[in-house]
């Protein structure tokens, strides 16, 4: 049996999480990296669903993909520094679509996608990443979701140490 080659095999990690109240919920994005490989991120898609809308209610949400598996607090790109680990973010405020006196309200759904191949940006991860999210408002968010599409790329030991900030 020959050596396995992981290059150019597109993989996807999908995470759905719910949060109660305004607490930050975090989830590890596990790339299952073999020794000597990194994850090259090609495409990230965030989505949020608010299924139980109230009249004139709103839902606020913040989500971030963070290139630091130990960071379980960051939900947006910091404004006070140029150096940060946030790869991409999605935040917003959705208002319920309702008619006065109506008892049924439409679910609200929003998405944002980042295509790093089209942007000509190389995003790589030598370790797992973190998906952090939080919510606020009068309508509960039913689910925050992220899909991360990536390939495994072979790197040298020196490059790996550099990516991990060891050199």
C-alpha cells in the first residue's frame, strides 16, 4: 500500500450551536490534522436562524472564526489592535417580519460567506480553530452555524514551527 496523499481533497466541518441568553458559546473546529499537515481554509459560511419571532422583536448576534483554539471570548474583530486571531466574523441585528395582529411570524434566516480563494488570501491553521458566538435581543436565536471548507497541505517542519510562532 502506497503513501496516502491528502492534498486537494476538500473537506468540510460544520458546527451548529445554540446559546441561551447573552453568554458566549464556543466550539472547537477540529481539522483532524495529520502530522506535518496544516489546514488551508478556502471557504467559510456563517448562518443564523431565528425561528420564533415576536411582534416588533429583534435578534442581535455576533459570530467569529478564531485562529486560536484557546480563545473562547472573541466574537468580533477587535477595533483597538491590528494584530488579532479573528479570521472572519458575522454580526447583525434582524427584525421580525410581522403584520399587526398577526399570530404567525416568519422565521428569519441570514447568511454570510467568505471565499478566500476569490479574495486571493491564504488562510492556514496549524492547530484547531474556535467558533465563538453570542446573541441578544427579544427574539431567541435558534441556531448559529458555521461551515468551514478546507484542504490539507503538507508543510516542512521549519514552516510548521514558524506557523506556531515557535521560531
